[in-house]
C-alpha cells in the first residue's frame, strides 16, 4: 500500500499547488516502493534528491502566492515550512555523508507524516484566500 494517497480531501483549489502536492506524494510513494522492492540505494538517492528539491520549490511557490494575496497567516505558515526544511536538511546531510536505506526511509516517512498533517490543516487554511475556484 502506498505511504500517502492523494484524494480530493487534499485539494487546496490552486491548480499549481495541487499539482505540486500530487507530485511530491508520488515521489514519496516511489521511494517507499523502491525500499520495499529492495532497489539499489544509489537509485533511491537520486529520487530522494528530486523529492527534496521539489518540496523546497513548492514551499517557495506557496509562500510567493500567499504573499501576493496578502494572506494574513503568512508568517506562521512560512515558519512551519522553515522548520521542516531544517529537519530535512539535517537528515539529508547525514544521508549524503552515509547513504543508507534506514535514513532514506526515515526521510520519506517523516516527510509523509508531516505533509499529511500540514496540507490538511495548514495549507487548507489559505484555500479561501488563494483558491481559483472560490465557492
Ligand atoms: Fe504549506
Ligand atoms: Fe503545500
């Protein structure tokens, strides 16, 4: 079973941001599957690098849009991103020093659990401010 499954419950109503979330979820599941099938850690490391780049680029995109729309809770939201960026950076550094399935698994499991909560709770709050399909 996939580690994290995107459903309409995760829809924030901004196409680009929804597309980012779907892409990030799918990279997480791809790595999870690679672990389950015993893939070479070098191959996993390449996907992991893409996942981290995509996640950081997504946070930036989201923050730019929140600023553009004068989202009132911008500071607290950006602080949540900053915290996970720091956690990911330190784990990813450890991984780069010594790539291992244990650390890559820890990274995707941590990011997956964090994202599920962050998208459903924190991202969802900007929906009325940023959504293209306000109803
Ligand atoms: Fe966010
Ligand atoms: Fe997000």
